[in-house]
C-alpha cells in the first residue's frame, strides 16, 4: 500500500478548527458534556473527550466527528453538505481533489435516469421504457 503524499496545511487545519470553535460560540458556548448529551439524543453517541479532541487538536478530525459536532451545534444539514463537507474534503484530499464528471461545486452529481442515463432533476420520475419506431 502506498503512503499518501498530501498532508493538509497545518495553518488551514487550524483555521478550520478555529471556525468550529466559532460555531460552538454562536450556539451559546455549550459545555462539552452538553454536546455529548445532544449527540446521544440524535443517536450519534460521541464522548466529551472526542469533542475535546475535535476542538483542541492540531490534526484534521474525521468527517463523522465534524458532522456530529456541527449537527449538535444546530448547523443545518444543507449548510453542512454545501459548505462544511466540501471544505473538509479539500483539506483531507488536497488541492487535487478529483471532481466527478457532471458534479457541482460541492461534488454532488445529479440523479441519472436508469432508462436513458440522462441527468434529471431529483423530483422527476425516470422515463418510461423507450421504444424505437421503425423508419
């Protein structure tokens, strides 16, 4: 197995962690114990020590811990998907993060019709079976 060559910039990681602290402050600066209770209430059991490591660490925390932290600090899931996860992914994967063809800036690809493979809005139902009319 090859070693990963990209190491996140410690200054950018520190800024990301500082921004997480700011999120906590804007949520009323709940104690780590309160955050752990909130996590348990949404069935994402996370310990006080895990939240402490997320906020006081120097390494990029796992996405699961970041996501749980943001959820228990009352951050909307849409904001988490649109802003926080792409930012975390850029730190984790580096500037060469591959973007899948057809993906938007957040890395999401639109749903594809299983019949004809065209991109479609999520509210659209797949096309009915297509038929070919003889010429």
